[in-house]
C-alpha cells in the first residue's frame, strides 16, 4: 500500500509539473505575440509556436546536462547532446525574416534536425565509439548552421513546391517514425520514452502542416500551436523528470553510503570495545598464570581459587570472542559474577576491597562482569595505586552496586562527557572507550551507570543499578583472596 501511495504521489507531482510547464510555455508564447507587432497573423503564430519546440529543446539540454553531471549515464548525456543540437538550429530562426520563415524552409530544417538526431542516437548506441556527447553536438549544430547559411547565399533556380514538398513531408514522417521507434526501443532512458516519442510525432506533424501551407488559416494554425505546445511541454517535463530521477538516485546512493559508513563505524567500535575488554581480561589471566607457576608460597586454597578464576575468565574470554546471541538475562549470584574479576585485578597488584554479599540479581553474567572489569581498569588507569571499594547499598528501594576509588576524581568539566564514546581529556592514558561501553551494555537492559555526585571529592564513585531477583542466595561471607 505504501508503494502505491508513493507512485500515486509521484504521478500527481508529475501531472502538476507538466501543467506548470505548459502554463509557462503559453505565457512565453503570449508575451512574444504581444511584443511582436508582426505576429498578428495565423502563419506567424504557427511559426512562433514551432519555435517554442526548439527553445524547449535548448532549455531541456541544459537540464539534462545537469542531470548527466549529477549522475553520469550514457543515455542522459546523449539525449542532452541531441537536445543541444536541436536547440542550436532554432537560434537563427528567432531572427529570421522573409523566405526563411516559409514552411518549406522549416520543413528542410526539420529534416536536417531529424537526420542528425538519428545520427546522434546511432552513435550513442554504438558502445565502441568513445566521444564526448556535448562537444560533438555543439560542433555538428554550429556546422549545420553555417552550411544552411551558406546554402542560402548560393543562387539556385526556383523550384515549384509541388512534389518536392510532398516528398519532403513523406521523408519527415518516415524520419519521425524511425526516430520515435529508436527512442522507444534503444534510448536506454529510465523514464520518459513514451513522452519523447509522442513529442517527436507532434513536432513532425506541426512541421508538416506548416510545410503544406495549412497554417495560414485558423484551423491549421491552431493545430500547429497545439502540437508544438504539447511537444514542448513533453520535452521539458521529461528533462525535468530525468533530472529529478538523477537527484533521487544520487540521494539514495549517498544514503546507502552513509548507512554503510555507520555500519562500518559500529563494527569498528565493537571491535575496539571487544579488544579493550580482551586486553584487560588477558592481563588478569596472564598475571594469575604467572603467579601459579612461580609462587611457591601459595596455599592450596589460594591456588584453587586462582585456578577457578582462570577457568571462569578463560570461559568468559571465549564467549567474548565468540558471542552466543541466544544468551539472555538470568538470575545470577552477584558474588559468583564479580569474584573472578576482582581476583584477576588483585593478582595484578590492584587493591580491591570486596566482600561477596548474599544477593542474587537479574543480569547477563558476562556483561555485568565486563562492566566491573571496565570500572576497575578505569580506576587503575586514572587513580593509579589508589584502593578501590566495591559494595552494595539500598537507595529508595533500589539495589545499587558501587565501585569507588580514592583517586583524584573526575574534573567537573568532564563529568557530562565521560560516557561519550571516544571522549577523554588531553594527555589521558585512557581512550574514552571503557566507560562508554559499560554505559551501553547496561542501558540496553534498562539499567544505568552514573557518576555519584555526592561521593567524596577526592575520588570517583560509579553507581550501577541492579535488578534484585525474587530470592536471595546464601553464600559464605568468607574473605576472598588477598582481601
């Protein structure tokens, strides 16, 4: 239904633009009639109407040239060339007088224009020929103008019209049929082929009526005016539609490129975020592995806890590199999730105070662990050597998890931007990735991460909103490794 509405709106818009073009052409013709004192004869009115076709072709050439520059296509470029050639032929006729204005002269000009248009179309369809369309059309058009002007200066015997006019009219009709069929079948235009074909027939009909002298009366003159006005409107409307089509196609291509760039940017961000977390996780695994291999003073219990941390962090690292899209939220034990991450940072030398509570929450275990890992990395980077406390609290019925350090804190001018991706102060060791990632992970599950404004100014405290599960798990409050 949406496509039908879109096509209907395009049809209405096309009809409206065509009507406006017809009104402009009628106004142009009337202005010429009013300003020209010699135009008050039927033959002169027919001539002016026929000249509108040539002027419309020249104006259309400009529009089509713009369209072919916006979206280069062979069909539009060669159609612009053909319109240029036709328009150039019409320029001398504006100042023509005497026998130059006769129907026979117009017939010969129409035949020449028709033949050259066929030649241009033939060249356009020949893919082996690589010629710039517009320079070729301008050169041919100017050459024809010179040849026609020179031909009129050569004295030749006067020939009675008779059979010559009839033969010329028959030839023009044949040329128009061949040209119309060629436009319909071989122009390669995305739209407007029917209108251009009809315009060719109307133009040939108007030239034929003038050639046989029928435009001297009101009926013939009005027929020429109607045909010429319709042809001019169809030509101009087609050119404008092709320009509009080129602009829409170009806009669609730009939108597609923008979407690709956004997708590539998002993929790049995901890669940076993943690498950020992988590096932090690997650092903890490496430290724990080295400690197990070289620390003979570890107790059996400590070794077991380190091995458990290694197993959990390695499994989380595997899921981080190869995410399972089917994993969803579930009820997890807060201590089970945070414990391995805290242990990983402790073995790297970071002072982290954390006592596992007996609380179960609704969360994605890996994502919550990643958020805690990011916050601990952030504290290690910006509050180097300062102890970090992790604790839970109740605020207005909400369960909050707080990660607080006693470092220098966050400067006031940065507090509104610390969760913006890529934002970091000059000279900072951070990349502006971790906090933005943590904020995004929680926000997509309708949770939040914020900086506690009421915390001690000498330090920073990040607050995570948690969804408490329907029941609490019972855990031992034993102190974990190095607490």
